[in-house]
């Protein structure tokens, strides 16, 4: 979280983070996720963000994702943009929500679909 304030109340942030995706299906493979993106906070308290993630599954296959967040959205959006192995040419997407639990930890949930070629 690299934050700069070019003018009072206007913040620009470069984000990099990692998480573990947990599904409701106990038989689903374990997945780690590494993300980068940019956040912009405006003086009127509105904000927006976008970026990319790489999901890595047990066994090494990867899935690529773009994401969008902001004060104008109820649920945030993600789009699957391909991947490697089983996920080469994958598509789909969905929505997610999360909240910051501490300065370095967040929790949330996601729902959506994946379209495999």
C-alpha cells in the first residue's frame, strides 16, 4: 500500500496484496491469489480502483482476473481473462465484497461463474 497525496484530500495508492480464496465446496482445489492495482481517493470522499490478479491453483494452473472497485458500486466486479493449463482461454466473472478487518487483513466473499473452453 504505497500512498501519495498530490493535493489535499486527493490520494493515489499503488496496491499489492495476496490472499487465499476459500469456496463453499470442500472438494474444490485450494487457491492463492496475488493482486496489484491502483486506488484513487477524491476530496469529495468518492473513490475508485482497478487492477489484476493471478490465481494459482494446487498443481500450478493459473487463472488471470481483472477487478474493479469503487464508492459507486454496491458489489465489486471481477472478470476472468484467461490463464494457463486447465484455465487457458477461460472467461466469466462475477462480484465480490470485502471489508478491512485490520490494517493488513481483509475478509469477504465472492460469487460468479467460470467458463472453460
